[in-house]
């Protein structure tokens, strides 16, 4: 493995409160040194990062890679390429595959497949068998095989008893539970956010309370469980942000993530696109009020992480009438550019690069308990380099993902990843993926 | 004569008052044709059309077919159960195949909101929305306006009360947009559970009590109440609904003498409207049906025939 010297970039490492121009030396797949004016030992490949940003590798803690079972939408190999292309060195893959990742054998399969992938893929195990919401899956055994968290994501855990037991049990083995908050009765047949837009378009609404009542329940159950760690997936409403803010103020062991589409779009996108199914996602694109609340939550620490909820779907499946299309947006190759663009636009006043790195690398690593999210010498050399001035137009046809479903196609963005280094190996350079030998 | 400068008729929300006026004016001359003994003009001779009905319909389907035939075009109607939808063919494939048979226009009714928009994006020919889910039913809105205009001589400053399940009604949406564009005031009445969330977006007033709304109304329109709304828990029973919101003779007695009673059909007699009212002297429910053919002829003419000599 080559020794790499990344020279002259702005190095941002929130794990150590570091933000300065510096060089970064990578040797034997590990971070060797982060200092100014480092000399390149003989045989070192020097990477000029002047005018660019050097960060600990970004981690997308919420993706769906469809593998095993629906490889025509995505697989572990293509998903990892999409991750590297988007500046992510690691992703955490949800369990709603076919078969469901509710057994150590499936966890093992994901890890074996991921060994040949260009980015790290951490499996998330199912919380209940077959996502059925009734019987607990083998959490400890899956954890031993490498599962980093447990979730029925895509489906809520409807039974309060099952959730309470799971939180209690998980607390005993220090396992993280990721909750998809949705009351199925309030959701019932919903298509988009319930409000003025759903009323005008005649689409069944998904009220904000469908998320909030379930979140409130789980926060109460977490308190009652007296232990356990709970992470809330794709927070989408102002009410949820408020519930989380209060829970954190009380000292509850809860973390949360928001998705870029919820931070950047509202339900008006459904109308403006003439019912484009690429705007159909669950939780739905909410109101401007909710969107503003998500940013406030992100800035004040109520929301810990940004995660794409990458949900790839084949073009054929999305190219149908609105009600018949599946929910989901593919986000691995747009998340970082969208965030960098938002930063450079100045629309969000208190948004800074260190804050973005915290939300996209440091925090996800901490929440999932990964040895990542830092440029501390001695750590695995997972590094992302981005150019905040690079402009481009989102074109899904050039993606490495197998899917193309995005509401952001055609958007001009400023800011893009230029290099992704995974364990000291260059996985992506200028948009080109370097395959594993 | 002027034509509509648009490819499709998808809804009244996106249509201007000028366009609506043009359609209503044209419909007047079309009605004259229907009243002739020989109800046929050559205007759309050689034009072919497909009526795709993915939902059952008697009135709208017959009305479109007659309009098409009175104008000498060649329509074919395809119903949901006999179509390839049941064989799993996508809407896009179905219509692209039909398009290759050189048709000029598709009229579609579909249970999913937004389907007409989806179809219009995917084909080059004209799409006429004959009702998409809970979204819009623009030709119904137009024929209702035509009927009111015919009876009242104007639409401006009329008060129109729409009673019932506004939330799930495409007829209500098209009427709300169209009537307000033409200067009428629209009030909706019915149980709060049958009102769309954020009702203000439509610019209408809401009256929970039907009596409060009806007193000075020029038009009262009852909407069909679907049984599944009761099963969905939005109100307790049909008889309680009839008691609170049904158009009964006692209720209508409080209205103005020249109030128009309307219903888009099909009616649930004894639920949202009683037979005495539906068949009474103030009812124009059957005139609505005649208007339907005239309005649809006007739309077909303005979309497809306007460039030719009549």
C-alpha cells in the first residue's frame, strides 16, 4: 500500500477541535501525522489539496443497499461505489432486505460481500424477526458477527410492549436501536405530507402526528427501560424536533438524524414537479415550518447527524402513477454536494464546515461506535477531500448507484467530493472509482 | 374562432378565467347542435380518440362518447376490467401503444390523483382528465358552471354552497377553483372530518352548519357520499349524516325561492339528498347531464378542431 501525503488542504477534524491548514500523512493504511510542512518520504504519492477541504471520512449511517434480494435496484458493490463517489468512506446498511437481515448468517453475508467493496459497509440487524414487529431477533449474536445497530427501519415497531422489551434487552448488551417512528393508523394510506398541498393535489396526507406520537411513545419507553440507547431515523417534523430537544434536556440517551431532502425540500416540490414520483418519500417532504425547525435542531445539537436514507428504486418501479410508486430517494451521490451548496449559498446563517463534518462523520461514528470519524494519528486512514468551489449539475445518468431516483436532477450545485480514501487506499478520485484489486 | 392554447385539460386550478369563458361560450353553440333533429357536425371527422376508464362511470363515459360522435370523430372506449391494466401492463405502455395507432386524444378516468398529469407528460397527444382520484374533474366543474350560467345568467357574485365530502371529492375541487375564478363566492359545508386539511388554501369559507350557509345561497350542490367514508370512521352512520347534512325539503325551504339544487351524480337518495328535493322544481340535476355533452363537445372542438374550417 502506497504512502500518501495530502498537502496544503484545510484540515477539519471536529473530534479534536482541529481546523487549520495542514498536511496529512497516511502510512500502512493508518493516519501517521497531521502537521504543517510535513516532508514526503521516498516513494510517497503526494496529493495536492490546496484550496480543498480534508475531513475524516464521511459516514452515511442510514442507507438501503437492497442486497440480498433486490440487486436490480442496488447491491453492496454498487452501493459502496455510490458511497465513495459521494465522499462517504462508510455506510450503515438497513436490514429490510430479502431475506431480512435478522440472522447472523445474513449479517455475515453482508460483511463477506463488503470485503470486496470500495467503501466500508456496516450491517444493521433487524430488531424483530422478519421485521414482523413481534419476536425479537438475535441481537447479541448479530452484534458479535458485526451488526452495528438494530432496526426495523422501513416499518415501525407497532407494539409498545415489543419496543419496551427491545430497549430494555438492548440496554443489557449495549446495543443501539434505531427507530423508524410511524403510527400505522395515522399514516394509513398516506402519500405525502398532510397539509395544503395534499389537499389541493387530492393525495392522502401523512400527518405530522404519525411520526410525533410514536416518537413520544418511544421516548417514554426509553425512560421506563432505564437503559439502552435509542437513535431516531429521518426526523421530519417540527414537533419531533421539539420532543427530542426536551428529551435531551432531560438527559435521555437519545440521538437523531435528518435527511438532506427533508432539510432542502418541502411538499411544494410534489406540486411543482407535477406529481413526480421522485418526490415520494417516507417520511414525506414536510412543510416549510418543519424544514426550518429541522435546521434549527441541527444547529443547536438536537439533531446529531445527517444521513441520506439512500433508498434506491429502479426506474420502472418509479415510472407509474403516484399512488403505485414506492417511497424513497437515492441520496448517496447528492448528500455532500447538497450540504456544501447550502453552506456556500449562505442561506443558513450559522452553518459552518466543521459543523457539517461533525454531522456527517464525527457524530455518526460516535453513535454507531465505529473506530472512525477522526484524523487522530493511529486511526484507520478514512479521509474525504472536497472542493467547496466546484460547480456541477446533478445528473443521475452519471451515478455509480444502480438507481436514478432523485428530485434533485438538474440542480446546479457548488461543492463536490474530489477524493475518498478508505483505509489508506484511494477509492475515488475526481469521480472515478478505483476498483479493488 | 379562438382556440385553447394548451395541449391538455388536466384541471381548473391551472386554467384562466378567459379560457373558462371561452369554453362556456363555445358550449352554448354546441348545445344548439344537440337540440337539432340531426345531431351531427363534421367538425372532428377523421379524428380518433380513446376513452380510458380505469374506474366505473356511466354518465361521464356516455357523455364523452356522445360528444365525440356528435362531432363525427371516431371514439373507442376501454374499461378497466377489459383493459390490459388487469394483465399488469403499465399505464405508460398502454397509452404509448394506443398512441401508435395514431389517435388524436385520450380521455382518461383514473382512481389515482395526478394520473392525468403523469399521462400528459408521457404522450404527445392531448389528454383530457375525466376525473383523477381525489384531485380534479374539470369537465364536471365546467358543466356545473355552464348549468348555473344558463339558469342564472351570470356567475359573478353568486353564492354557491357545496355540501358534503369535500375532502375526497374531485368534483368539489374543480368547482371551487372554477367558480371562484369566475367571480362566484364558494362556501363549503359538512362535518369537519370531511373537510380537506388546511381548507384556507382553497380560498373558500367553511360553515359547519348547513342551515347557516344555505339561507342566502343562489346554488346548493350536494356531493355523493361514499359508504367507505363511514367505514373509515369519518362519521357514525348514514342516517346521522342525512339528519345533519342531507338536503331535505325542510332544509331547502329556508333557501331562496330561486335557489338551484345540483348534484353531480350518482345520487344516494335519502342520504345526501332526498327524492323530494332531487326531483323538485328547484333541481337542475338532469340539466347538468345535458350540459355535460355540450361542454365536452366544446372542449374537444377547442382542443382539436379549432384550426379547421367548421
